[in-house]
């Protein structure tokens, strides 16, 4: 059986980044660490790869150097159970040197994009009330961090 996982290209801050990510979620851990050997003398002893899990999802971080930079073409999507979880994760990512973007997107201090989204959002954005869904979508487009209560009020027409 084939297995897939997302590989995040990082630089020498690989250990700091992975430790930060693992600290954000329950059911998260580092599963392996491998180091460069003497085949690459300038990197010998530095971390090459870290395998890790975030909330049970497997990732791999590769210390590949400064050749490639993270961008918004790839993001880590987090489906949060409630507003408290949205607030906690948003504040941890943005408050630790990250930056806000639009519509639930933010970027961490290492350059990776995250989508921090309450799982109930789809109920309002794609709900059966088309006018309500339009109002909720319009409300979402004005937000940086998503606010579930505001989306719910917009959907209801309040």
C-alpha cells in the first residue's frame, strides 16, 4: 500500500519550526529525526529530515536550504471545532511572529500558510438559504481571523 504525506521544505530552523507545530495540537509528535552525514561535509550533523504528526496527520520536514521558499500555493488547513480553538491557534501562529491574511488565512514566522477555519463555517457559506449563504460569504470576505458568531448572524440576516 502506498502512503502519502506532505513534505515541507525548510532551512536550518527546521527543529524550531517542527517543535512549534507539534506544540499546537493534541495527538502530535515527532516520529523521526535523521541527520546529514559526511557525504555533505558542509551540512554533516545538521538535521536533514524530521518526520512528525499534527493531530494524527503525518508530515515530513526537509532541511533543504534556502533554494525554495514557502508560499500560499500550499497551506495547512485546520478545521477547528469551535471559536475558542480558532482563537487559540490564530493567536499562537500570528502572535509568534506570524502575520494575518484574509478569510481565515495566516502565515507563520517560518513562511508557511495556514487556514484556521471553524468547522461550522461550511454550514453558513454553503447552507440551503442562498441569500443567507451570500450574506455569510460577504461577511467572511471582510474578515482576517474568522468569527463564527458574525458568520452565523450574517447567514440569519441579523
